[in-house]
C-alpha cells in the first residue's frame, strides 16, 4: 500500500497539513519497503484555483492508494475519486502517527467532499 | 451610437438611468435597443417589462477528451493555467466550471485527442417593451465566469440607431467586456465616500481603455461636495445631477419610470442623450 500524507514539513515528525490542495508537501510512504518520498506541492499553495485537482494529479502520478488530510473540497474529492485514491480524514498529529493509523485501517474515509470549494 | 452605462459602485442607479434614457429616446420616435449586460443580476426587465419573443443559449467551449486516442502524456494538464484538466490514474478528467475556454489543451495535445464542445452557461432573451428593443443576458446560477455571456450580447447584430448598454457594477473583466467598443460611457455615481472611491476606479478604467466618458450624479443632494470637486479637478463632464425625490424612489420600487411621477424627467433624459450625441459627433 502507498499512503500519501499531506504534510507541513518533510520529516516523519512533521505535522499533518489539514489542507489537501494547498498542503505544503505530500509524504508518500510505501508499506512494502517502508520508504518515504517527499512530493513537493508548492506550485499549488498560491494557485488561483484548482489547487485540489492539481494536488490529486501530483499524488496520482505516485500511484498512491490513500491520502490523509482533513479538508477535501468538491473538485478535489472528484479528482481523487476518479484517480481511485481514498480520501482519509485526520490531521491531529504527525506524519508517522498518520501512517500508523492508515496501516491499521483506523481512519475515516470520506464518501463525499467535506468542505466547500475555496473554504479558506 | 453605442452608449454604455457603468459605475464603480453598485446600486448607484445604472439601470434607472439606462432604462429611463432608453424610453425617453424611444418616445422621440428613435429606434433604440437596450442591452442588459449585468448578467449576474439583470433587472432592466423590471422597468421595461418586455414581451420576450426569443431565447437562446449562451455557450462556452470546453475540452472533451477521446480516451481511445489519449496516451495520458499530461501535456494538456501542464498547459492549463487554471488546473481545469488533469490526468488522474488511467483517465483524464475535465473540470468545466473552472475552464476559461482558452483552447490551450487541445492545441498542445500531440494525439489530437481533445475536441472542444459547447457548454451552456447562461441564456439570452430578446423582446421589446415600452417601445424599446430589449436584450438581456443571464448567467446560470452556480457559474463563475460571466464575460462569455456578455460577449455573446455584445456580438448581437442590431441595426438600431441607438444602443444603450447597461453594464454590471465594478471595474473588472465583466464591465470591460460590456463597455468595450462603445462610443461613450456614462459613469453613474452618488456623492458619498463609497461612491467617490469607486467613481475614481471607474474613471481610471475608462481612461485606460480610452473611451469618452462623463458623470451622472444620482441622489445628488444626499452626500457631500467631494464628488463634484473631484469631477472639476479631473475635468470630467457632469452630464446630469438627479436630486433625491421620495416619489421617484417610490416609483422605482414599483418598477415604474421616473417620468411617471415627474414628467420633467422625460425631457431631461432626452437632453442627456442629445448632449452625449453632440459630444460623440463633434
């Protein structure tokens, strides 16, 4: 399983970024070899629109199965759905805690967008 | 003769001026067309009460991807400044509501897998009321990008002697789309700090585009003298001042013409038109 965590930093100890589209980074953890890859998302932080779509495309390229953040807008959710990536809701701690919860199947998976577009 | 009615601030009286002037011109026996370009909230129909004779869709072109030809190369997505098209797993998804219809994605597609298809974002109504030819554009609820509807209105073939274009408020793209190519822009304002602030922005806009313009001060006796001062300092023509009058406001609230309660206004709006026609032709 490949897990993408929206992250405010590049370490396993970094805090999870609640924003999906405008997360600073995605850290992609692969359970088969326990590798951690940093995916930059900085071109999206200042995007005028469609940040969630672009973020979904960025992680879809990395063959991710599930992503962890806490806010998914309607277009972001649609993009993840099309890409076949599960959207998990959690943003209370660090990347390593998020990975642990994802592996143990303890995260709530969205069945629809949970915030309005342009909610911030 | 194409005259646009614009304002920086909303609620200053654009539609009041536009519809009253259109009716005054029509009553002089002239062929006049009123075009409501305030497509997010058109309300000229309240005053002209047109009988609508035809309606048609306003569309924009959006990409459609033929997945049989697509190789998922991602060139389309990289070309899109607006993130409206994305390669997601084994498919390409288009997000039409944020597409700006630039055609960039289909231009760069190496497989010619993208064709442009029309998407309806609003509609245009045509009719006549009070002796005035009437057109109105209306953006569908939930749509974010209004200029294509305005563009469709401005491309209309009308052979009327006089076109009165009722612009939306503000100074951004929808307004510029509405007023471009007109012979004269009337900027309607009110003598309040908000009105003056937004008048300054509107004057900057028309000067940047290079359109002849003048000012109508509505409810001219309610605020302070700073708006007139500004106009004098900037050498702006004050075309007309309209003092506040309760019976006029009441007529407005009932969707009636100002001349219905104060007959002087039919003459005043005809004179407003004549003074602009004279400026344009000289």
